[in-house]
């Protein structure tokens, strides 16, 4: 059985399990699965594919000193963000 068809089969079984009202042990036994495999797929399919994490917030700091030449380390991120760190 291909990995894709196994995933689809388990997705259908997990959906059936949720609506069955049975315990994991009873459902697994009735569908010739190990309880561990059923538990694994229930857990795997319950996690959203892409969890959105909040974006980090940056607070600008002014560390300049009057009369001193300002020097910076500049970091450019892959998404185009520019970070200047005074040195």
C-alpha cells in the first residue's frame, strides 16, 4: 500500500473513530489495528498543518551618544527586514 493511500485510509478511520463513541482500544480491535497505531494517527491528524505563531515584536532602542560617530552592524533577513545594531 502506498504511503498516500495509507494516510488516506487512516484519515478515514480516525474520522470513523471520532464518530463511533468507542474507546481507542475497542475501535482498534474492531478494525484490526494496534492501539498504538490508532493513537499515533489520531495525534498526527489533530495537529493543524500550519500553526500560525505570532510575529515577534521589536522595540526600537536609541543607544546613540552625542559626539560619537555612529557605527552599526546591519543584518538583512531573507524576507527583506533590515536590523541595525549599534556598536
